[in-house]
C-alpha cells in the first residue's frame, strides 16, 4: 500500500485509489462515508465522489452527480464496527480519463 498526503485538501472521510488487480476491472477512485447512520454514510460517500469528480474532470456538480449515478458503484464496505458503518463509492478511473 502507498499512502500520499494531499496537502491543503480537507477531506471529511478517507479517499483512495485501488490497484488494477482489485475487484474492479481496473484502477478505481473510491470515496467513503463513515458514521452511525447507514443512509447518511451512503450520502457522504456519494457527495465525496461528486465533489472529487467535479474537481478532477472540471464538471459542474450536477454533471458530476449524473456521471457518478450511472458509472459509480455504491457498496457497504463494513458493518462489523458498530455503530461506525462504512460505505464506499467506486468509480473506474478510466471513466474520468475517457477510457485512455
């Protein structure tokens, strides 16, 4: 695992990129939501993805939301550390680079 510190970035929850040999078909951007309410954690993971997609791709929030809603996968990542549920949203990085 490699860890990079992004200075001057204020993230509410962890964000990561996965390796191509993960469960996805290639590298993916992953945003998370963590908290006692599973639905709020899902909203937080989605909001994190919308913000990051907008930042990386230069999209307006509504366009980033539309992209995340059709190309992103929302997953319950952890439920064993009650009450801290972890929800993650995964988006193939090729989606942001136009498949290149």
